[in-house]
C-alpha cells in the first residue's frame, strides 16, 4: 500500500515540476507553435497556478503534445531550408 502512495506522490511531484519548468513554453502544449496574441491575458500568478495544476495531473499527455509540436516545428524548419 505504501508503494502505491509513493508512486502517486512521485507522479504528482513530477507533474508540478513539469508545470513550473514549462510555463514559459505553454503555447507549445496547447495552442500549437504560434503564441496567442490577445490583450485578455490573465495575471502571471493565476496563469502559472492554473498551468501547474493542469500539468500536475496531465503531464504525460502534455509531454506527448509537446513532443508532437517539437516534431512539427522540426519538419517545418527542414521544409523551409529546402
């Protein structure tokens, strides 16, 4: 039983750390490679808290979407060099 709690805690801690680290690049995980241009930006603290909470529970999905976006950007960069 203790092992299960340990894995759950590690999952949540890693997710929170992932959220803190990727906050400045969050557009790559949700909106694609382009940053949203909108004046209705939420405050930095509210946005960071929301992002960390979201990543705490969904970091595996966010990591997969980030890898997908990185792959798309890599392909675009190669295509533009041709």
